[in-house]
C-alpha cells in the first residue's frame, strides 16, 4: 500500500458462497483500486471449518467461497470483518479465515482478540497534508454482531462510549489522524437510518471522527454532511451471491463512495452499483441523491420516521434518541418473541404470514 494516498474508495457488503464467474466483480476491483487508492469493503461470512456452528438462533449462516479471497488478493483491497456473520461458525473458523487472509496478504480490520484491540483499526496511509488516514470497524449487537467477549474474537459495540474510547486510543498512537468509522448497524432492508443512529453518528462526528460509513441494511440508505463531515448510513450491497438469501429477484444495489484526499477536509462523491442477480454482472450508475435528504432537526426526523419507513410491516421496533428505557423494553420484548418463534420453528411461517 502506498503511503501517500490519492483517494479512498469505500463500498458495502461483499459475499459469495459459490465458485462462480467473478469477472464483473474483478472489473470493479481493477477500476476502483490501485497502489495509491485502496478499496474498502465489508466481507460478510466466515469459513465453515469443521462445521463448528456456535451461534445459536440464527436464521442464516454464511460460508464464504475461498476462491473469492483469491480474487481479492490481486488488488489493493482492505476488508472489514466487523459484521454479524464473521463468527457464524465460531472462533476457530474465524481464526482459519484470518489465516487465509494473511496467507494472501489481504489487509483486514474490525476485530479484537481477547483484550487486544490493535486490529480494530487499520492505518491506510497519509493524505497530501501529512494526516494519517485510519479506518476503524464496529458493529451493533442488536443485529447479532458479537461484541464485548472476554475471550476469543469479537467486535466493539457501535455506541458512543466504545467509539469514543477507540478514537482516543487511535489519536494517542496517531496524533495527526483522520479516522473513518466503518460500522455494521441498522435493520436489514430499511431505506432510512433509525433516529438513534442518526443521533449517534452526528455525535461521533462532533467528538472528532472524520466520517461515518454504514453497512448491513443491504439497501442504499440516505446520507448527509454534519459539521462538514460525511455520514453514509448504508452502502448496500456491492456484490451478494448466496444460495440461502435472496435480497431481490433481479437486482441489488449499493453505493461506491470516493474520498478525495486533496483537500484537508473529506470531500466525497459517489456512484450507484447495480448487481444483476441472475448473471452476476455489475453496472455503474449515476448517483442523483443529495446530502440534504435527512432533516437536520433530529426531533422532527424522529417524529416523521414511522411515516417515511418504507417497510411498514417490519415489526422491528423503532429506536429513538433519549428514550433509553423505552428502547430497551420494546427491543427486548420483540427479541424474546423472535427467539421463541425460532425455538418452535415458526419464524419463517410468521414472516410469510406478515408478508415481512
């Protein structure tokens, strides 16, 4: 990786469980990464090693196709492992995945092992002003990201205190750092970020993060600038090929964000990626969205959320700023119901019944 960076490109989720024709995704890697332009993405899944499934009550386990790693290794790509599928098959399987990444010289971030947080973040290089560019990873435990384990691998929680502590740690080791938080949060298939995550992302910008980037929703979500710093709440899918999950019958979309490092503040532009599910091709489209699509008034945004929520039948509860007790109660009641339905093997039936 070149020390002086020209741009950084960041995309959303990448997964495949089959050895398919990767020509289209390789063309994206070739176009949007180079020696001085790293491409950052979220690598979903793990290696089904000895079939040691440790996560319980999960609907889907994602087992990566190892040949995909061979494609990634050809390019200047850095992968985040801070997601809800990195520990699908347990600690030893994740350790095996890390070994495969290291054998192929693929850089990664987003994990801590026991109390070691050194791989939560990754130094990418310097910008034109000598600032150290750092990418850090975190995840939201409400969506089954495993956080705060005392032993073995885990992620840090996408919350204020954990993010603040990591920022202070990075600033101690890299005093001139500009830190991007690449976090796995929100609900799947929503098109607007939860009010609680809008509040949190803005607060993280206020304490010193240079940008907040979100993944996990598998949809292209809204974005905004806060104190001149970009927040992209959901980058959607770059490429998702799965025998178990159908994000769409025909197409799935993502956003590719380019950080221009020629200015002392992050200047970004973006394009839309469109994956054809049937033939595994990717098309690049113009991004017509604007930075001002989220109400600057958080209270007004919170009030409007239930009306702008496109998935009206999504039973997952809306979580609001400054309502900690309400959020805790309503989320855990919903979680208990879901876990019970899983235990009696009725979750799929109820989802079909509710058209969810």
